[in-house]
């Protein structure tokens, strides 16, 4: 069975876990960014010392390939302003990987849009609101909305979206945009674009901006409404389940994050540095990590409400939220509406 909005089947995930393989890897080319998003997991991005060289990044990407990964997910910082992005994109696709890139659109001009289309890069454009004032406030930059719209136009001119040119919009669920989200969801669907709606992870900037927070009861109602819309209007059926709308977060089973400075972490939310790729091979880091092994064995290791939940066989909530709010990556997800103690 293909999981909704997830590229890997349940069997592929089970096989990868059993064989200590990766299916994907997330990587940051740089943490430098021109936006100052109020919810960003990176607290300071004006400069970043000790970042990996291109050769070091290429080496760890090839290590991921040896571990079975077929997909590289590019995070940031803002990758579209990374000066060596075209070189890295060509290197990655040249070694048979699929690429998915998250971007605020700043550097997505006509030339880059054409290259992304040529290489069939899956593009995830960040858009939190169709209201320019709200979008700019959330991005921490005047003119952010216009930047995103220009990038969207260049991507459409280059052929996005299409069957071989995947385009998604990444949206953080917060109080500022909450009331417009059902309408935004339908607008995205009508554009033949995939909506990536995600519950806010309470870390870094988000902890300093508590006005963003949405409580679990609101989230439950929103997820139910979006599920109803998808079923009735678009023929898509899925069960509401946090932290991703219409999706399941199983990334710790098949993926990991390599930061711009070479630290290996389970994901952007579980900010535990397992080791650094400058010190040890990626495969050894993952194989010998107690954190990774605990997360892969989540059915036995998870605690509290998440352990007893009726969804425990297929869900472990948001491990990032659990870690950031409790200090324990195996604790129950405090942001989930199924958690009675939340």
C-alpha cells in the first residue's frame, strides 16, 4: 500500500529498517538565509562558520547512496541563494538521486527555474498566507510575498506543476494564518499543487513567538475539516493525524539530517548531534546511535499516551515536539490532540 502523500510504501520502510538502509537524506548546503521567519528552527542565520565544503558534501551524499538512499532533500538556510547550487544539483542528479528542495523563492529566477525543471527537481515553495501583510510578517521581511509570487511565476513558466515536475507549497499552521487555511488548501489543490501543511514545531524562533501557537483542539478541528474537503471535493481519503496534514511522519525510520557544519541529527526537530561526518562515516554514525535505534524501534520504546494510543502501530507523533518540550525524544507528543495530558 502506498501511504498518502508519502513516496515510500510501508514494505519499503520496513525493509529499510530491517537492513539498516536509508531511503532518503536531508542536507543543508548552508544556514545563511535572507528571511527571518518567526517560526524557523535555526535561530541565527547571518553567517555560519565551519560549513562543509562542496567536496565534503559530495562525499556524504555518496555515502548516503551506499546506504541505499535514492532521494536527497535540500533544506536551509535558503538553498536558492547558495552560490554553488547548480553544481550541487547536477552532481546529485548525476548520481541517480531524486531531489526535493525547500525554498523561499528568492533565487528562483528564470534561469534557475529552467534548471530545476530540466533536472526534474521536486520544488517545495514556502507560502504561509495569500495575504501579503501576513506572509511578510511571518517571513520577517517586507516584500517576502512578492518574492514568492515571482518565483511561482518563473516555476510555472518552466513547466511546473506537471507529472514529472512536482510542485508543493509548504505552509506552517499558526494563529496568524489559521482562519484562511481551508481556503488556501483548496486553492493549492485547484492549482494542481501539493499542499504541505505542518504543525509548528515549538523550538528556536517559535518559542520566542508564542503568538504563533495553535492549541491541539484547534488542530483537531482543522485536520478534520481539511480531510472532509479532500474527500468531498478531490476524492482523496485520509485519516486526520498530526503532525502532517494528510501524511505520516516516519522519517526517522528511513532518513536523517546532515547539517551545514556536518553534524548528523535524526531530524530538524530532534536536535541531538549524533556525531559529525568529519569524524566518522555516516553509516557508522547511524548504526551505532542509541537515539536512531530507539526511534526505529519506536513501538517498544515510545512512552506515555503515545505508547497506549490506538494509532501506536503506525504513528509516533512529532518526535521533534516531544524533544523540544520535554527534553525526551521518546516522550508522548505534547501537541497531539490524542494526548489527554497535552
